[in-house]
């Protein structure tokens, strides 16, 4: 990626990495659409031999030789038995039955996690700079599990099985399904046992936002990653005949439009189809569109496809207006014709002009790449939100990372829009999604794993979470683009990742496999269900033990208070107290940490003890937190933050309270 | 009904430690378990590192029959996931 290394201050991490760093021994397994091995992001210059413990392989196939792998790309395999059994045998004229990436997504995600440094990276001139993965020294193994027809759980589980057996230290999965119990979810089951074997599993939170409770991959042993913007933008201006100039975004790079105005028409008035306003394929009337700027509404078909539809109908350019579902979120696309995507508000302003002026005109001016955009990050509207529908007592997502307009390596098979009609070939592409934020965290997890090879997956996750930030440098809280207001922990989890701080967290919340089994006992899973998730046959939930989800040593807090019956609307004086127990492990120098709590007015928070002294590294100290609150109307939520600090380190946990 | 005849992929989670002594390898035991409910089904994958078990194409009736066999922890229909 370009820019995200600067945005995340990765240049400051070098000095913090211990001499004993074993980052080049860490292999990031990426389960995705495969790999384009010819990309310079897999250049292995400067790499030593592949670790002797590595058991992976580079699978030979028609369009993929074992020579495609090297000391950087150490494994490439594909898993298609489930896909082919569920659909049809793969049509090799349409997709490669090999690890080769026909789509681009897998090349993008794996290079984001651990791609080598590539100077002169750009997409059609946009986002130019030196591209690199989050961990340039980690190695990459790709496991192709996603095909034209989707990603099937039998293939995903087989790939996870192989990746862990091969020796991957981090697994990155930028894919997911709906909400389902952990014992039915193959990714949750595979991740449980991967984590039990010391492998960090980082997954995308999903693109179901901004609606609440839209998360994927929410098992507590998974690191669930939401998406935010970076300080880079690609402005493109809609210049209207009435003199108004409205800012949208675009990655169009062809011949620019004239600054003289063009006739301007609403797609809904240039069609005989009821959904013509969406610029669906074959719906625009060429005699009405030819030579004009066309305003299309966002929705249903791909944004970039609308551009092809306008172009094919003879349109000169396109203004793409967000609907209420997208609000003000601007996602840049490498449109095939001069185009700009504008937010709903500006879209309404443009439509107002378009519908009131008898002879509306417009043109589009492309602004190129701008950096230093503030505020940033802001939460992407599409990023899936909590609370967790499965376990409201675990706060999800865990963390936010860059996932909007991310440049990374691309396949040579399709153009940057991914449309069959797009004949352009680019080495890099700019795309958005929690798919893009997930590998940022996977790569950073590899960085931490290399720096501290004895840290458990949960310690690494804790370090990333407790050092993340939830406010801008001026103290204002991170914004949510969906609302324009401050984001909550249900949007950002612990906050936005801060790699230099994660390398020196001071304290971590560690969790063992047995702790996770106690968690499953607390969920009242049956023995068969726990055995299926954990693979452990001798597991038992003790009848005499009271298991509680709140005892899981999680780096964040989520308290789901039950509303007293009859309290809806008016509230009730009945106070409920919920206790959480946590244990902190010192991973830094000896020190004394003091706690501070920012609690919402609805909740009283008491921490005991208020001070924890650590005499040595590895020492563990426990504390309890009591959350007391009177009943609130059902659906209420409130938030806070609990921070342990020795004056140098800040070990922060978000607090989320709901009343159901 | 047609739905009852239609085969789907199921992921079968097994209690590996409960393998009868008559079997030398888990894959043989999995195969025998599958064979006891279906003459035609074949194992697509065997899982051993992050899960214990296998997956196969089964009718719903065969899947239900498999659930009742000793050593079978769970039988889950395959789920399609999507890129994010």
C-alpha cells in the first residue's frame, strides 16, 4: 500500500523492534482469491532461505508453476473440491483452477499484509508512492478458497487446516458469512484451533454498516477488523451551470472533459425502464444521453458498471449520487469515463438544479490525489457495526484499520474496475472494504509476532487493541461518516490501530485455550458442541462452577444490562451490578499502573484495586470492575473508557453498555 | 421429496479419540462411518489440524443418520461465504 505506512507511522516502528526480531520467520497465510505471483510485491530480494519448519508448497497447475514461488511468496495452493461439488466443475476458460488470482482481491490483500517494497507504485497516476505491506519482512502463503461462485466453508476449513499445518503464524481472512453460532461457523471453529496452536487469526468485520449488529467473524478468539479512511482523497468536482461547484471523488484518468459545460440529464429521464435512474445495463436511451453528462443514482449494480452503461449509451460523463443508504461516504473508482461520485446531500443539491433548470449543464473536473485530509481516520459507512448479535457481552469489532481507497497490488487478468469490458491493465488498484482493513491488521500482527515470538495470539491482539486511539490529536472523538457524529465502540471497537504504540504496550490481557473453553461453558454450549469447536475430547464444564462471559480476559468491556420489566420509557430505580474480572500481564519494565475511568453518567464504575505494581516482566495481576446502573429504556446505550497507565504506557479499554 | 434426494455438502465433526481400535487410521474410520449411511458418498476433505472430521456430499437423510453414529459430534451443512 502507499500512504497507509506513513499514516500508521510505520517508519517509527523500526527503532522499537527488538534485536531478536524474527519477523522473516513469520508466514502470513492469506485465504482469498489466489495470487498474481508476477507482481513486484512478491519480490524476494534480500530474503534469506525459507524457514526450515515451513511445510507449505507451491502447487503446480496449468497456468501456475512452482517457480512462481520464491523466498517471499513461500506457498500457493488452491481448494476447490467443495466449490466444484456444490456448483459444477470449474470452467477453466472462465477461471483458473490453480492458485492464480483471476480477480485481484487476493493479490491486493496479501500484498497489503506483507508485500515487499515497490517504488513508483500508482494506479493510473493516482496514489503514487512507494508501496509496501505492513510487514515487509514477513513471508506470504496464499490459499485460494474464493471462486467466481463464492467461497465455500468446506474449502475454507480445508485451507485453514493446511495453513496451520504448513506453519503459518498469522491467518488473514477477508471474507465472511452471516451471523451464526460459533459451533456452526467453520471460520470460528478453524480459528479456535489455529489460535490454540499459536496462530493469530485476523478477519474482516464485514461491509454491512452502518446498520447495527451486522458483524461477521465475531468469535472472541478472532481479531475482528472494521474499516476507516486515511488522510488521502481523490477529489473530482461537479461544476454546474448555475455556478455551483460540488466535490466528489474519482480515479478517472483518461482524456479530461472540456471546462465548457455539457448538457446535463438525469438518468431517470433518459430511460424507459423503471430502474433507469440506477443506470442498469441496457436501460439508457442513446438519443437522450449522447454527448451529455448523466446523473445516475447509486445502488443495485456496481458503481463502475454504471460508468460503462453511460459510456455505451454515448454519454460524455457521469455524476454518481449516493442514496440514503450510503449517505456522505465517498468511495473512489477507476471509472471508464469522466465521472465523480458525490454524497447524498450534494446529490440532492445537484438534482434540485437538474430538475429546476430548463436547460441544465455541467462538467466534471478531476482533482488528482490529495493527502493530509482531516479529520482522518473516519469510520467508513460500510464498516459493519456492533453490538455482537451472538454474544452481546463481547465488544466487537475489535479494532479499526485503513480500509477506504487502499492502493495495493493487482492481478493482470482484469482491469481496475473488475469489469470484463475494462481492458486496462494496472499493476496496482485502489479498492475499499473491510477486506482491505483486515490484512493491515494481519501484517501488523506478523510484525508483533516477529518482534515478540513468545507472545500468544491473544497477547498480540491485546497489544493492538489497548494501544489504539479513539480520539484525534485535538482530543475530538473519531467521527463516523455515516452520521457525521462521534463514533462509538460499536463502530470502532478499541479504536484505530497505532503500530508504534502496539510494539510497546506495557501490559497485555492474555487468554488461554482453557479460558475460551470456559467462555463456551458460559454460553451453555453442550459438550458435543464444545468438543466440535475445540477438538478436545476430555473437556468438561464443571457443574459446581459458575461460568460467566464477563470473566473472559478480554481487552474491552461490553455490559448488556437487562431492562427491568415495565421500565420501558420511564425507567426504574432498580440498580443492577455486573462484575468483570480481568488479569493483566506485564510485558514491559517493572512499573506501577494506576487506573482512570471515564464512565457515562448512567453507570457507576468501581475498579479494585486502583493500582497494580509489577516487579518483573511476565508478572500477572488481577482486578475487578463493578458496573452498576439503574434500568434504562430498552435499546439505550452508553460508553466509556478504562485506562491503566504508568505514565509512559496507556493500556486502554473501551466500555460499552446496553440495556435490552 | 426432491429436497430429500438432493445432495449437499456437509462438514462432519468427529471425536477423534473415540476411534474404535479396529481402525489404524482416522481416515479409514471416517470413510467407514460415511459408508454406513451412504453407498455413494465420497469424502471431499479430511480435516485434522484445526478440526477433526471430514466433509462429504450427502442427502439430508444421510446427514441425519450420520449424526446418530458413535463418534460423530456434529454434522453441519456447508455455508457459502463472500469476500468483504
